[in-house]
C-alpha cells in the first residue's frame, strides 16, 4: 500500500464515522508500511472534546505498540490537524503528517480552529479566556521532585 491508499483509508473512516454519529474526520497510523491503528472523531458521540481522530488513533497505536513514543510511525489524517491534535502528534514523536483537507476547508463547515491559533500567539494575560498564575512556588515542588528522581522515564 502507498501513501494515497492510507489517505483513502483515513477519508473512508471519516465518511463512515458520519453514519455512526461522529464527526467528519478519520486518521490512520502506519509503521513499516502496515496500519498500526485508526481513529475517528467521536467528540459528540462520546461527550469527549479530546476524542478527535488523530488523538484517538494515537491512543490506540500507543496501546497496541506498548509505548508512548511513536517514532518510526506516520499519520494520515483526512484533514489538517487542529492545534490540539498537532500537539499530540508532536508529543507522540510521529515522523510525518499526511493530511487531505486543510484547516480552511474545515472552517467552511464550521470546524474553525483559527481562533485557537490566534490565541496561542498572545501572551496569556491577553487571551480571550481569563488566565491567572497562582501558587507558583508551591507548583514547583513536583518539578523539583521530578528533577531529582533518578529512575524517571523521559519523554
């Protein structure tokens, strides 16, 4: 199977997911030319705002492979990842992202992430959601404990 085949699978997942009460997004994670995991958008079906196709596929791939590090894997997603999914892809260390529709196509059907991209560029105190930094010194205690932990697993 080639790149276009895997992308077609992601697109097919997105289309099928609509029939099953989910959103129009699908994702496929591939390693060494083989599908490791798939995911579809189940935000409204599961009442979970993090249940995007990419995040769902990452969770399934990590479970299947028994690791939090998906280096050596690539993701095919029916649409350009939103900021949350993009962050998850980076944290999972996927090697490459292939996407079909783009963020502007998604915006045209009311999946507009542009406000999040704009918010991320602002200083926290200038964002639309109120942000307040409290108990900073106390919050550093777990960081100190992590820094001193000798058997930690880095990610």
